[in-house]
C-alpha cells in the first residue's frame, strides 16, 4: 500500500508540474498597446500603467466603514480536531479531472 501511495503521489506531483509548466510556457513579451486615443504604448512601465488603469476601472471601492459585526456570531459546535485519512485523500486526488476547468469565474 505504501509503495502504491508513493507511486501515485509522484505521479500527481509530475502531472502538477507539467500542468503549471504548460500554463507558463510560450508567453512572450506583451505587444505594443494601442490606446483609445490612438497613441501606442511600447514601454513596459507604460503598459503596466495602462493595464492598471483599465483593470482598476472595472472594480469598485469597498465600503470599509460599514462592515458587518462578526464578533456576535454563535456556533453550535467548535471544530476541535480534523482527521484526514490518506487513502481517502488519495482517492479524491486520483478522481480529479485534470483536463477540466475548476468552474465558471463569477
């Protein structure tokens, strides 16, 4: 059992490394950007500023003055111990679909 677990763990590690490497390979430099006003941005810092401007326009500022008070929440039962069974974890890892997306980004 120990040899099987070790072999499967190495397989999972190898697949994880291959997945990450596949996601980061082949990405070259960011090409020049044509702005809405017609100007062309070709310096890395200018590109970063342009992306920052675009991305920050999508998000809203969070209201940090009116946060909910979570100190008064009650819990039915405190979670004291968590037990993970190696065989169960391995079973779930082996059942992961590596060719599927984790889900829709909302």
